[in-house]
C-alpha cells in the first residue's frame, strides 16, 4: 500500500444524530473512490462500517469504526461513529484523533438533540468542523430550515458552500465556492457540470460574496488582498476557509444524498483540498509539558484512542501516529506502564477487514494486535524523553446498577468480562462497594446497559442480572442518652465479667467538651465511612482498669459498623464511659468489648436515632420551554431547587437531591425532554431522611 505523507492524510470523523446517515455516507465515499465495488446498506447488514452482530441486530452503529479511502492522491481516514449519546465514549475518542469533524445532519429533521450533545464536545476540543446536510432529495427536506438550525447551533460562522435545487425534476447542487452547478442522474454518481441557472445567479453571487468575506476575515494577508481587489480567487478562498476552520471560526455547510450518491465526490474533494490535515494542526503539549510536533523526522509517538476485543483475534489496538513514523517490529515504550511493546503487526483497518502495512507515518491512523500492556489512553514512544499524551476525558456514568452473575459459578468469569469491557469502553465504570457488598456497573444509559448485557451473554458467555443498587445510608442520634450493661458468663473455671456505664451524645464540629465528667483521656476516630467517633475515658477511682477501655471502644465501633436501624454505618457520635465494674479473675478484653457493644446499642436506640441519606448536588441543563415539567419532576423527587442560570435557550437548574431519587432519572429526563436535557450529579453530604421515609426503610429491614 502507498505510504502518504502528513500533508496528504486527512483524518475525518463522521458524527451526528441517530439515523442522520453517517454509515451510508461513509459507504458511498468508499464506493465512489473505488475501494469497494458495491455499496452495502444498513438494512441489508452488509456495510463496511456496521459489521458487529449487535449492530446488525439493532440496525444502528454501536462502535466507532475506522476505515479509509483514497481520493485524488489523498488518503482519507474515516471514523464512523454511533449517533446515540449512550455511546458517547466512542464519539469522544474519535473526535480526539480527528483533524476535521464532519457533522452529518438528517435533512428531514435538521439539528437534533444528538447533534447538540455532540457539538458540545466538538466545541470543547476546538476541532475544525464542517456540516453536511443529508437526504437533500427527500421530499420532506427543507435545506433553508436546515441551514437556519445549524446557524442557531454554531452562530453566524456557519457558511453555505452549497445548496440544492431541482431543474426539470433533476436533483442539482449549486456550489458557491466553485460557482458551478452539478446536475445528477436519478441513480447519482458523477454529475454533469452546468452553468448556474439565470434565476439562481443572484442568490449564488450573494452567497459567494459572503463566502469571500468570511474567508478574508481569517487571514490578514487575504484581508489586505480582498480590500485591494474586492474579491478573492478560488485558491485564496480555500486558504481563508482552512484558516477559519483551524481557528474554529468557520463552519462550511455542504449538501448530499448519501443514499443516492449525490455530492459525495465534491465533499471528498473539499476534504482533500481544504479540510485541515494533521500537519496543519497546532503542536500539542504532553502531560509532562513536552511539545509534540506533527513531523516525520521526530521521535515516534503513538496515542492509543481505542481498543476492541474480538474473540477470533484478541485485542485490537487503534492508534494515531502523533510524531515520527512507526515500522513493523518497532519496539516502543508504554509511558503509563513502563513496559516495552513490540509491534509485530501493523494494519490499516476497514471495518473488520485488515490490510497489512510495513510502515505508517505521522498523522496516520492504524492498528496492531495482541499488545500485552497497552490500553486506551496510553502512549507508546521511542527515544529517551518520557512522553504521555493527555488523556481523553470521558463523562461520568449517568446510571449505576448492581450486577451479579445469574449462575453464581460465573462470578469470576463475570468480573474478568467486565474488566475487558471497561478496557474497550472507559465510560463503563466498574467498582465494588464494601459497604453493600455489591459489584457496581456505571454506564451512560439504558441502551448502553442493554448492549453490555448482550456482550456479556453472547461474547463472554455470562448471563448477568442488573438491579437497583443499595443506597448507602448512615445512622446517627439526635439527643443524649445513658445506658449500662452487665456482662456475666460462668461456664466452669474462669468466667466472663464486665459492667459498663456510658453516655452518648450527637457530635458536631466545634462543640464544647462534655460537662460533669472527669475526663481522663480522649480519642478521636475518623471513621472510614465518614464522620467521627469521639471516645472519652471518664473513669474515676479505678472501677475499670485502663487497659480495658480500648476493648470497650472496639465494642462500640463494632456496633457502629452495622447500626440497629437498617444495618448502615453509624457516624458523628461521642461516647463518655464514666462508670462500671470489673472482677479480678473473670474480667478480660472480650468481656468489656461485649459489654461496651451492648451498652452502646441500648443507648443508641434511646437517643432518638436518625437515618441519614446521601444527597447529591444536581445540575440539569434543559431547554427553556421544558423547564416547568423538569422542575415538577424534580420536586416529586424531594429535591430542593437552589438556583437558575440562563445559557442561550437553556435553563441550568441547580438543586440538592437525595441519591435514592436519582435512580431512573436519566431515563425519565430523556423521556420528559425528548433527550434534549443533560445532567451532572456529584455527592454533596448526608442529610436527615424524612420521618415517613425512615419508617418505611426501617420496616423493610425488619
């Protein structure tokens, strides 16, 4: 295979809402360039991009799929991504390695929720972006409305390169950069180039002039040239458009019919001639502060943006060459693990098809197999200077479930499978709660969860059960209480004897020392589960030997690990041990531990015990017109609204909400807002549970 230099490699990622036509567009581009001899369809389950069994079952992309095409001496690496934000991890990682983002719009619907969500990430990474309005030949498509919706999303920096018209029933596209009209046959393919119709020339000239002005704005030399000549030629316009795209200030808009192969060749031509290449992007800083430049004669630096496990192949590692070049059998160091990896195989991947290569140069995207110590977000490098590319930042899980194997004999198999799934998709977060003794799985939504369940069963041979995780409550007290307990046991020989008197009180930061006690010692315990135990030795007269006080405290802590209300951890209590008795023969550590535990439990139950629940700080970004229904739902979830902020046509709601009420919120919010709202929550504090809720929870435990 021909080796392309970094100026002739274009890495584009296709993003867009579900059913916008990304997979069809990529298939058509491969066909147009002659890389495949027939076009597959999503319906027939034979596209290059959607080749996984689950994608065939669902009729939609689940994974980001790299492939490539060649057009007029340029290599175009394409990554086709899913359209649903349940798979946002696949989208983000692909955007990270793209030189240009192609945002595909379903012409029947315009900018949709999925487009808005993905745009936030494009904007965050400041990636050069162009828009493609698809299905221009569909009767329900209104291109002008589509363009308005794009401008509402990105502002006046959206600039029209093309617009569609019909001439005698034939689909045509007017290109205001080239000032030509392309007329297509019903079956699409190579168009006939004709003059712009007379009744469209005024509109085309107006748009052409707007494009000239927008191109001139982004380059001082071009601006001077524009003022001097009053216009720019096509090459000068290309230069200005590229500069604007690199500055994230120009967003060209194209139109195609991917299904009927109309306009795809012109789109590829623009990607070749105008869209930024890796060589055009600014150098990036590594995590160590080293400048990594896109140059072929530098040290080799590979950034791993995706890993995929296939049963017949093992682990496939996808990478972008950030600097230098990589050759077959190169030995590179993993900056994260310090291990040396040998790249025994190098591939260009087109869906499931692999094409072996001996070398890849800077800016290119490739893959290798069976690396032992390398995963997503890792950097492989040569040379003596440590280089770690900045990590892809993935969103926090939106839903969390407890997961167990249906067959208990598969527990270990389940754990290994979940680790492998996480290594492929870092938005799948696996953890274990020591408190609830549950394995927890966090993901992006119900559809994401369903695909994980499918993979566990069909790829890894484990049937899993997902359920609501236990809420990690805390117990405390609201008033002081005293209690005593006498432990006596005689069973021949030495017996057991201990008597403990104690007083307990609620503890809070900064409270004064207890009055009425002769304090002989104080121990402050920072509890592993949060909060404190303050333990006072107030024994006078030697009624309990000092050596037994630690055992009393152990008994107290033992009860605090499983509170009497719901078995939850106890926190924020102070204990004063002020009296008791011991026996010269029968008293020992175990006796005082038992006595301390029983005395504390009795005092706790008499101190008006209160259940505390974890409370989260919740931020919801919702379209203005949907704010009312979202607020009503939040109030039904016992949340306390704390403030509002305006952001364009959105309201940002901030509130405190019990963690228990967040279960199912992702699904409900999506339903309430047609998927247009987003939210983020983070643990804030423990707060008292309402009395009626506490009674119900305690009753559940009985």
